[in-house]
């Protein structure tokens, strides 16, 4: 799990997500980068194409206070983590280019 969490954390950090560094956890709870105005906007980018990015909206963990957060799980294969990291990079690049 540690390698998968570290890989995901590196990508999220490089793309401008802010989050506390997990200590022994298998998930990351991150705040969206500033270029995404809403969770809905990020979700639209995340679900484009044939490789949707799956995550849990932060509001599920504390209501409106976390409406600009999301939770990623590392309880998937390393291949899925790589696919997710690639997708996150594409989403952020596409949004920045818009």
C-alpha cells in the first residue's frame, strides 16, 4: 500500500492538490486545485473518455465543509494507480489549457 499511496500522493502534489500526508492510511483526502471551481467541474473532467477516474466526493465525509475535497483510495492494483495518476495529470493539463 505504501508504494501506491506514495505514487498517488506525488501525482496529486505535483498537480496542485493539497492534503495531509497519510500516515499508515490507504487513502488520500485532498482539496482540489484552485483552477477547479466546483466538485462538479472536476467530476465532468474525471468522467470523460473511456477511463473514468473514480473517487469519493469529500462532502460524504463532512458535508459542505468538504465540498471542494475528494478521497482517493489506494486499495487497487499498482496498474490502476498508474492509470489514475495518468488521468489526474491529463485532467489538470486539460483544465489549465481551457
